[in-house]
């Protein structure tokens, strides 16, 4: 699939370090949790979760995102996708728990929207380093109850998403959907394992993608050889317990990098 030239039609500054970019290209086929490959010309092509039917929500962390943050409305990038396996779509009257940390809100925003549209009940634990870095608080609050957590206590509970999760009865939820920094997700997985609920949890992973269609093997995970771009990026917690998840990942040259 060749990249589609896509013009930036709107830029929203969500936080001091996170922005949403909306394009004139529609991603109507994207399911919550799927991603697109964003070609920032002259720099790199990188995977980004779809946060809207025509948009991505991005944190400035590397060369490609730094260049993206220099762009203005009217500039363009190339888009390929959507790709991958998304979250299981909610059904009417299901009880869904969303756990989002930092820019991990990106693929979870559409999931909350979808859940509301079909009549599912949504509860969200939304975490960030500080109050100014909370993303989509209004969006999640319109979907259901929201528990805020910040590392510094500037909003909601002082602590991490696991601080709130530890006090919750997760047995009441039909599905638990998680995205955020890997160390956060790993701690959530271990806590859910202790509560006997890891098999009802789905995690959106980030790995180094090259082809994005499961051919090159750059994103394969130990021990089962799961291709994160094709078999994921959303994977069930039961598949992650004995994997590299939370321990290490690989660079573009396949060197192990400690999480």
C-alpha cells in the first residue's frame, strides 16, 4: 500500500507536549486500536494510533514527531493504513474499564466513543505526570465515570493508574482495555493477574515497525514470535504473561532495549 498524500487541516494543542493532527484523508475504516504509518518526508515513517476517524494524537519524542510539530495547517504527510488488530468492539450493556496513561489515550478515545454509541457502560482511569498533561478528559467524562491520577497529585489521586486499580473490584468488568507506557501496562497486567482478570484485558503495544503488514519480522516478540503490527498491536493479557512484554524490546537493528 502506497502512502496517501494527506493535508493537515487542523492542529490541536492538547497539552504542552501532545498535539492532535487532523487530515483531509478519512480513516473511516479504522477500528479502535488500529494504527496508520505516518510518512514524515525526509525524516522517517512511524506508526501512530488513530485517535479520530481523520486524526492522530502525538507526543513529541523523536525526529519524526519533532518535525511533525514544526508543521502547520496546510502542510502534508503520507498516510498508510489502517493496519493491525484493534480492541474487541464493545456490545450493548457490556461493562468496559479503560486504563489510559499519557499519550496512550490515542487509541482508547475512539473505543470510548464506540462503547457509548452501542450502549455499553464505560469507566476510565486516566493518568498523567501532571494535570497539564491529561488528555481527552472531557471526551472520557462524556462516555462515563473517570478516575484521574497524576504523579504529582495536581489532579485526582496522587499516584499511578495502578493506585486506583488496586482499590477496584475488576470482576464487574466484561473487558479491560489498556494503553500507555509499557512499564505502566506491565504493572497493570501483573495486578490483573493477581486479581484473576488478565484474560479479560487487552493491551495496545508499541514496537518498532518497518513494513506494518507482518512481512519483515522487525516487530516479532519473544517467546511466541507474535508480530505486533499484524497480530496486534492489541493483544490479550494471557498472551503477554510469558513474553518479553515489560522486560525488553528491540531497536531498529534488533538489539534488546530494556523497558
